[in-house]
C-alpha cells in the first residue's frame, strides 16, 4: 500500500508506473514483431537463390518511452536503416515483405507471409491497451 502526501507525489508515482508498464509491453510487442517476421519469412521456406543474412529478422526495434505534454508514447517497428541489400533499399524490402514478397517483387519469391498485418490482427489496439492496463496494475503493487 502506498500513501501520498500530495497530489503531485501521486502523479509522479502513477507516471513512473505507467512508464514502466509501457516499457514492459513495448518490449513484449517488439519480441512479437520479431516472432512474426521469423514465422512468416524465416520458417516458411529455405531459399535456394540467396544466403540468408537475417538482417530483416534482427531489424525490429522499440524506442524508449517519450513524453509530450500529458501523453506518453513508444514506437515499435522495423529499422529500415539496418537493412543493407544489394539491389533494394530497406524500406522497399519491408514494404514488399508486408505484401508477401521475399526479395524483389519481380523475382517471383512470393508466399503468404504478411508479417505486419498478422501482428496487427493478433494484437489490435484494444488488446494492447488491456496489456498496458494489466501491466500498470502490476507496477502499482
């Protein structure tokens, strides 16, 4: 049980607990993004035309929690700058991968692997919100 001498101390406590909750949930979601990339691309087939570098698999990231006014936020995504391919830029690799292509679109390496949409379907905003609420409760214990 926590006691607070004033509203300011209560706000500080709640903000710190929420920041920790967002950090925990965003770490889980970053791990889930990596798992989605792995299951949709790396476990589906073994390429014969190229050697895997696992750049894409290792490109998931999360930012630290940031503050803007009364809002806290964290970003989870794919770091395009970590992707260094010969014939295509990192953004294009991720964009094509989100549509099921493994490599260049005209290389005809297509498989049903929609890593980003599958992740969003598995974790809609309502589910993530509930995860944050539950983690916030844990942090306040």
